[in-house]
């Protein structure tokens, strides 16, 4: 990014994101946001899996999540990605409900 003499408040959001290297200038905004959603979902799933009391179950679920995300890493169709995010959120909710029931 070229050096600018403008004060930081005069920069556009896109320029700020490029500057802090959070934005891939080769992709589009929608792709960036979708990637963030996928990463957030992955982190939430792993966090929920850490709460599983049985070590063998915890190991199995962690491996399942990793393999599922790896298997779908190359997906590029936006509709397919949205559907997978929705499905992942439903599975996360089910896991969280099951953990809540197990604690009560």
C-alpha cells in the first residue's frame, strides 16, 4: 500500500483493512466475511468439544471437526458454503444442548 499523507481518520475502511493485513485485496468483501464466519464456527466447535467430559469422545469429536473442515476447505460456491455454515451451526447447537443436558 502506498504511503499516504492523509490523517488516519480520512482513510477508507478498505484502506485500513489492507493496511493491517486483515483484508485480502485479491478477494472480495463477501469472501472475506465468509472466511471469518467459517473460522469463528470452527473455533466455537473446538471450544464446545473441550467441554465434553469423556476424553475418548472429546478426541473423536475434535478429529471429526478437523477432518470435516479440511475436507471442505476447497469449497468455492457461495451457496454451498452458506449451507455448510448453517449445517455446522446446527450441529454446534446440538452439541451445546447435549452438553447442557449432561451437566444437569
